C-alpha cells in the first residue's frame, strides 16, 4: 500500500498533458494481428486490482499468443514492476529457466555459440 501511495504522489507531479498524450498514444496502438505469429515464450503479468486495464484484456492477450501464460497477481494494480518487483523477477527467472531447460541445459547452462 505504501508503494501505491508513493506512486500516486509521483504521478500527481506529472503534467496532465503528458498523461493524456500517453493515453492517446496507447489507444492508437494495436498489434493484435501480429500476436498469433509469435513463437517465443511469453509471460503475461496482470494485477488483479488494475483499474486501467481489465483482466479480460490480459486474458484476450493470452488467448492470442500461442503457448503464453497469464499470471494474475493479487494485491497488485497497473504498475506491476513498481508494486511487486519480486513477482516480475520470478517471472523473468522462470522464463529464462524454461529456455535453458528446453535448450538441453539446466539453470546454469552456458549459452551455446554457433
């Protein structure tokens, strides 16, 4: 909760024109038509308390990206890296571990060079 209050205080100092420009740019961005072509590990993190992007949108993203995984984080809103950096680190480590395992190595496997 303290992290959310700190974030809210920081956002309160951002000029409203910048926030509006950010939202307008996001509204015009749509990559859904390209997502089904992805063939890489994709982990989607969504905050259960996100009031900006509903969970239905995260589920739609999961359904569009072949083999992706959606993790819904309790007690987290829209700013996941800020609110729960440990969850983000765990998700990244998990994807890296799965890539190393799929490549025939283990968690400490060295990268292969061609």
